[in-house]
C-alpha cells in the first residue's frame, strides 16, 4: 500500500517532470534526446489477458504525435515488487508510444536500491531491462542555500536522505522564503512528509528559530502558527476587556466626584483616566463618595 513518502515523491516528480530528466542525464549518465518538451502521460497499461498494470508516473519527451523518449518513474521503498513488473511497464509503454523507454527507480533505502539495480530478465528472449536506480548514495547532501534554491526538489530529497546533518536542513530552509517558484510552498511540506521522525524534529527545531519571513508550510508550522495566532487573539481579547473595565472604573470615579460638586482639574482627570490598575480605580471610587478634598482621594488613610 502506498505510503506518504511514496505519494510525496510522486508529487515531487509530477510537479516538475524535468526533475526525472535531470536525474537520468546529470546524475546517472543516461543519454536522452535533447528536447524542451516533456509531459505527463497516462500510467495505466492494458495487457493480455485483459488486466491493467499501473506505474507510479509516466513522462513523455517530445511532441505528442511524435514522442522521442518516455520515462517511467517508480518509487520503491522495499523489495515487494517483482522486478519483472518494471520490464512489463517498459514493454507496454514502448508498444503504446513506439519510442525508447527508460525506467527510473527512486529508492530511499540503500539495500532496496541495490536490489532493483540488477539487470532484469523479462522471460522474453533478448529483452533484458537494466533500470536506472537512484538510491540514497546518489542523492547529494546539499548544504549551500544557493544550490538548494536552484534545485528545491533535489534539496527536499536531500533532506529526506541526509537530514540528520543539520547543515542540510539549514540550507534548505534558508532557501525557501525567497524562492519564487510556483511550487515553493509545497517543498517544505514534501521534505517534511518524506523524512523520518528525527529529521522532522530537527526541521521543527530549526523552524522555531527561523525569521518571521516563514510562510506556513508544514503541519507543525500550521499548528504552531494557528496556536500562536489564537493565543494572540485571546490575549488581545483579555487586554481589551481589561482596558474596557479600567475605562469604566475611571468614568465612575469622575461621575461620583462630579455628582458631589468637585471641579476636577485636567491634571487629576488625566491621572484618573490613564490609570489601568482596576483595583486602584475601585479604591478611588469608594473614596470619591466620602472624600473632603481631591487630594484626599489619592492619600492612603492614616
């Protein structure tokens, strides 16, 4: 059953299909056609007898009518899938599109990567598939914020694999606030969802000390942002109620003094109206009912 990490990695490649091309060409050395055209294709292939097999993600390079290459992206976190299934995917897509096909397998686990990196005997004479496999050793530890900003998707994968190194997370988080990529708000979420609990905790720790430029990315961020906002609202309400009570108490002091015929100078009026100590104001209200002079209002008995 697909896990959150599996689904998040698929989103990462679906958001920016060029990532698969860059990994195959720049990290794994695959020889791919040079074309700026790349699109997502249906990932379900029909077989005989009639049943559907579905890859995680299919990307096609070139014009829709004359594709020049196809890439099947598979996320494998364990060894449960029969490697021959990857060969079936490649054959079915080759038949459907009539162009060469590369199978790219992303494996966050080193042992799983070694398992799927082996040549696959399809059972069909002459058809032997060698998938391109990106394991944790092939994902760079990105510690430069500028490099992270230029490759946020790879930086998110770097956090997933190398996030126990604090510098990797610091570079990633430093890159996020100023990036204008339309998917930038998703990358922190992706890195957070893909990472182990101890890496998430470190991300949260670093986020706590981050600048106020931070958008609300992760569940952690939303929770703490929401809590802080709620606390602020609650605090504001308490402060507002306190100010309202103080104003009411000050008004009561002045009304009692006025009813008793005192003319209150501006200085004393300001002293009363600017007081925010409700207990003090309540004391003045009591004294205003019996005081003989305005000065006695502020003098302690005895």
